[in-house]
C-alpha cells in the first residue's frame, strides 16, 4: 500500500469511528428524544447531562472517548504500527497514518456527515485520541480535565484546558510526531468553543449542575 492510500485509509477509518453519534443514539434508545433539541444542541456528554440522566451522560462520555482511542489503535495496528519507543514509522515523508486517524476521529465527532456536519465539540473524543497516541499524554489530559472541572465546575473550561495541555505535554515529553496534530485539534476545539469563551469572558458561562 502506498503513502497516499495509507493516508486516505487512515482518514476514512478515523472519520468513521469518530462520527458515530453515541449521545444521539443513547438518548433515543432511552426514550428521551433527540438530544439536539435541548441545551446547546450538541451530541456530546455535557449536553446529554442536560437530560437529567447522569448515567446516560457518563456512558456517552466513555463511548466518545472509546471511539477516539479505537481510531488510533486500529490505524496503529492496521496501517502504521508503533515501534518500541511509541514513535511512528515514517511514511516516505508524508503525514503519518496514526496522527491522520487521530485528527479525523475528532473531525468525525465534530462534523458527522450523518447529522449534517453538526456534532459535538471533540473534548471526550480527543481524550481517547490522546490515550491512543501515548498514554502519558492521555493521563495528562485526564488530570487537567478533571482537575480544572473539579476546581471550576465549568465543563467548557476543563475541556479547553485539557486539549491545550495535551499538545504541550506531548512536546515536553518528546512525542514530536504527535505535536502538530494535537495543536491542530486544540485549535479546532477552541474554535468550536468560541461562544463559551465569550461567556467565560463576561462571567455568564454556566457551571455543571446549574440550570443555565
């Protein structure tokens, strides 16, 4: 398989995994209608929580995380296997297959073709991607996410902090093959949170458990 085919396959694999709308599927199976009709209209765990069902939100979070992890693992095993140092085998100077799968898993979640390209904001899926790329990066992601959430009780702030932290930690720990894609994902996630950033700036961003 040549470089172009590897890259396209990785993109397709990542996108298909990432675009599974677990939040929408679970809320419909639970008889709660379309999660896009409440709150922010997103399909992620934070909006599922607005249904009042914490277990459903937790399941959505875990499944969204799992699909990001699965996309990276499948690409790593099927297209461009990891070496012993957790670095990727180069594909003739082209973009490596695994970071491509990681990027498209997040893009699939955020812009699923099945839902008119209107999905979630990528935080949980990027958590799975980070664990798949390198567990220390994933661990840092989780610690920052949970730490900021525990201190602020603001889901958007915790998610944005985690995606930025993942890119920084990858650079500090020497996972250089992953830094560009993690930076790009962070920029996408921040852009999708632009309204949240405005509310954070003026102090009106709701906290977890509030009615806002």
